[in-house]
């Protein structure tokens, strides 16, 4: 886990900091507005070109009468060139908004939401946090020009209406070529005028990720805590797709949705086959998921067959499908090619058992929140040459050679282990 927050260990300011968002540079020649110089030799640093100098952890705080100096805590020692941070005006509180080396950076736009999902990892709060939208725009202005992906999340970002569309437009202009992935409950797009404005944005890499939690309204509306949400969400998806906007459907699998997983896949395969992709996602045990643990937790091992059937159903309908946030030893080996290392690197952890696992480099690991609840079926996978052995997998329903594609549908075995040939997957 990589820390994204900390308190400075020493501060020397001429006056309160003039603004909160700063980009980090290690180049003393790269001064300018909102540039913070990161250095370990504060005594020798000329602060004339910088409004703020950041000392690396452990740096002694020099007397810099003409400059603002903040010494970072140990947990923020990972800060580097191209990162973007926010600092309180007294220089004490520091949070990381953008990591140039992250596998994906997500900008939280609001904590407000018109859904109240039973497993929400970011529980909605009815607060005016519109400063987050302005802050996101500033961050986009400061990130390295070659940035290739931005994720916008909430809460529900579309509560900003056309201001969200303006932000997407700004990203597209500032970072041409960057993929922009927006997480939304999709309800706002039921308004044809809003969907049309969205589809008109000139942003080739734009995709909106929208959740569906049931094959019919009752379950979906129960999961999201809003009557009528299913109808609005599905209408939103239809409107967007009719206008050529890219849509990903996200299905978080938990105790309520797991039994309906195949039915949800069939619903998508029958009615929404034109979406760009489907992500079947593991549960993050944070926020309301922790509070409602008894209602939502299910060991992924318990629904591994349903997960495989859902993937097969969607692929057979021609819908690109991925498995997010699942550990390889908890899903059927035949599904490994569809599993993505999707957990943000700053909150990825591994079980102690993973140390001896041959596919640890290919497995996405766990959310840091797995410490609150995790599967009791974690089993290291062992390699023998280019073959891996998954112990304790039986009885298994199907297995096969990953390199040659799908295993035989419906085949069964009472074996207690499965052998999968992985010649191209870099098994250690
Ligand atoms: S044991 Fe291996 S497959 Fe299982 S979670 Fe750990 S790294 Fe992933």
C-alpha cells in the first residue's frame, strides 16, 4: 500500500500558502506558478524560482527567510517528478492527487450521489464539495503532458450536469489522446438532451462505466437504494449507445448479485449487446460494504462457476468481458485470460501465502481492505516448468489449456488439482 496522505514534519512559511494544488519537480530550473521543488539539500537550494520547496523525509529544515519550506513525512517519501499534491495553507496537511508512476489515477469529483448502494466503498455525503471539480481542472493542467489515462469518479459525477461535460472537454483539449474513464450510475443519461451533449464531446478516448446489479428492476433498485434507478440507468445506456458514446457495464459481485450473475449476463447479452465492454468486479470491503458486511460479503470461491458462466455467456454474445479485482486462485483457471490486474497500485496488497505463488506477477492481488474480510480459499499456485498446478481446486468443472483458448464447456472432473499449461504467461 502506498500512502496518499501525511503530515509534514517541519514547516517554515513566509505567509499562508497562496493556493493548495502544486506540481512536484526535482529540477531546480523548472520553476513557475504552482511548482514545488523537491530536494534533499534544502540549505543549498535557491528558492527564488519557487513559491514552495519540499524537503525529502529527514531533511533538516534550514532557515529560508525568502521561501516557503515543507519537509515531507516518511510515508510520502515516494513523491517524485510529475506528481501533483494538495497542501493546506499552513503547510501541515499533504495529500497526493496524482502519481505520475501510478497504473491509474482517479480524480474524485464529489461525494454526493443520488444512489445509496448497499456496498458503496465511498459512502455518499450531502455536502457542497464543488471545489473538487475546480481542483480536478487544476490537476489536469499540471499533470505531465504525455499522460495517457484519467479516471473521474464520485459519488455521482453527472450531478454536475454540463459542468462535468466541460471538464471532459478540458481534459480532451489539455491531454489529447488520453483515455478518459468516467464512473457514473448512468441515470442522468436517461435525459436524451444530456446524453446528446455528452456524445458531442470531442474526446475519442471517453468511456463511461455504468453499473447494473440485476436482470430486472427489483434487485438493482434494492442494491442501489433508489426506486426507479434501473429503468433510468438502462435508458441512459440505450441513449448513449444509440448516439455512439462508449459504455462499459460494471457488475460488482456480492452476496445479493452473485446468485443473479448469469441472469444479469443473459440480460446484457439479450438487450445491451452493443456496449463496448463488461467488467465483472470483486467487492472492495470499504465504506458501506464493511458496515453491511453480513448482507454483502460472499467468498469469491463460492461463485466461481457462476462467474465463468457469466463470462462465457457474454463472450458468446460478442461482448468483450473482463474480470476485475479477483485473485487468480479463486477463479477457474479457464478464466485467467480474462482477469485484469485492476486494483490501483497504491491500495494493492498480497496475502503472506502469495510469496510462494508462481503467478503472483500476473495476479491482481487484494484491496488493502481485504484485511477486514477475505477468502478462506487462497492457495499459492505452483509452477512445474511451464505448467502450473492449482492445489485443492476440486471438484472442478472444467479445465484446459489456456494457450489454446476455452476449455470444453461443461466438462467435469473430480480431480483435486488442475494443471494448466501457461507457455506464454511468463510463469516464474
Ligand atoms: S496465492 Fe497467487 S493466485 Fe492466489 S491471491 Fe496470491 S498471488 Fe494471487
